[in-house]
C-alpha cells in the first residue's frame, strides 16, 4: 500500500547521517504550495543535529502559515484578522467602531482564548444568550453579526467546515413584537413628558422630540443638520446629507453619508415642523440645528442617554429616539401611503434595484405633509396630590 501523502505544513521521518566531526539530520517537509522539499541541519552530535532540524522545521511551519487560520488558532487571532479586514473595507466608520467595541466588550472575554476548532454551535449560542440576558436583546444582535463575520473568515481558511453562527438561526423562537411605545394613542403623552420636564428643557430635548415626531429621521441624521446646507425655508424642505458619529482618536464629525444610499434624501415635512425650525433659526447662534451646549456638534450617544434620563421615571422608560421613527412610519401607513413613499421619507434601504438606481428621487415626501399635517397634541403628565 502506498504511503499516504504528508499534510501541508508537516514533515516525515527524520533521518541522521554521520559526518566528519558531526552529524546531519534530514526530513522531507510538505510546504504550503504542495511541494515536498528536504530540509536538513547539522550538529556536533546526533541529538544536536536533530534538535536543530526540529527547530528549523517549526520555524518553517510558522513562516509558511503566517496569515493562516488553523483549528488550533485562537479565536482572538481570527478576530484580529477579521477586524483588520473590516477596517480596510468601505464600511461606515461607526460600523467599524461598533464591531470592534462589540468584540472587546462582549466576546473577547468568553471566546478570545478558545481555539477556533473547539467552538461549537452550542458555544456561540450560549455566549449570545448570556449577552442578551445581561445586556438586553438589542445588545445581542451585534455579537451575532461580529461572530458570523469572524467564523466566515475561519471557514474561508478551511479551519472549520461550517460557520457555527449560521446554525443558531433555528434555535429558539422569536418573541412576538410588543406594541410600539410611541404610537398614535400615546404620542400626546410621550411629548407631554418632554414638555413638562425641566431636564428636557435644559438639555434642549423638547423641540427635538417634537421634530422627531414629524421627521422620523435617525438621531445621527438629525444632529448632522446645519442651517446653511440642510434647511431650505423657501422650499419648505429638509435635506439629510450625513450622520454624526464619534471615532476614537478623532472625536465627533459628520460622516458624509447616512446608513444607506436611500438615507441621502430631501424631504418636505409638515408645516409645523418647519415652523419649529424657523423659530430655532431666528435665535440660532450655532451652525448646527441641534447643537451641543457649547454650540458644537452634539453627541448622539449622550443625547440618547439624556432622553433615557428624562423618561426614566415615567411609563415610557426605555424610550429610544428610533421609537419616533416607528411612530411616523405607522402614521404614514395608516394614512394609506405606499411602501415606496414611506421608505423615501424615512430613508429606508431600497425596495428594488430599479427604483433605487434608475429612478429620480427628487424631493420626496410630497404627499407626506398632509398625512402628518395635524401636529400631535401635548398632554402634560398629571401629578397626584
């Protein structure tokens, strides 16, 4: 029976030969290009020659497999390689930061020192479930995305046959969606919380909540609005052209694109939204529509945190700026607007490649104004006693 071929990166039997004044050790090594080559080293004694050869073979294997992921590679090494790919990709700066933060915060501890070949579906599922239980369901979504990317790289390096993250799709059942926190029945009370809050007034969140209930934009998009290029009072339009993000070592800046191509849009909101903006513009001393207290760019994360503090002791605890976005979508849906019209107004991703790439979008939301024309009433919270 023929001798089986050597696996890549391994060597065969070591042979030794006596030399004048020493010994020679030789072994056949299977390089990563598939070619088997003899490798030899000499030493004063037979043992020394063998040890010198073994050291050379290990170094050769290490050099040959540089950049390779094997079953015994630590997950942290694979993660570093994947994050480097992400950093060099065209993904948004915020996405790159979120992926790295997700690895460092949720995954490096429980998985970093494991070897990729030891990671099973149950391992990934346990980590994601523990993340969800400790930090909330929303926090578990990013770890799943990051792990899926890391183990896709592992599979591409043939260190695993299957991506274990893909297999957890079928584990468990989705919970039924809860009723939206901000809807047509609750919007008056939600806005009333902000109008009655001294903290909301001090942190300039009252107008922000009102405007979000008419624009339905993302918080980063709202904070990127400036008076010169975003607001056209003559046309009654708002132009979304970027989003505010924070990058480690750089600070806050306006990223020149939104979450998707569809997010780069000009909308015509209801008149009452423009009225709020006109009032703010008359008193403005900053270039930004919703600036920080120092009249600079405002941090989306800090803004979300302050919104949570305003509603912390109310029935709307946990409210997120995105809840206003869902509210606006619901109002437009109830008014009978098409999915295309709603997607255009909110800046959702494409409905079809043809509509996205070949149709002129122009000013969107022409029929949205009437649907949102009736400004939500403000219902101040009732105080007992």
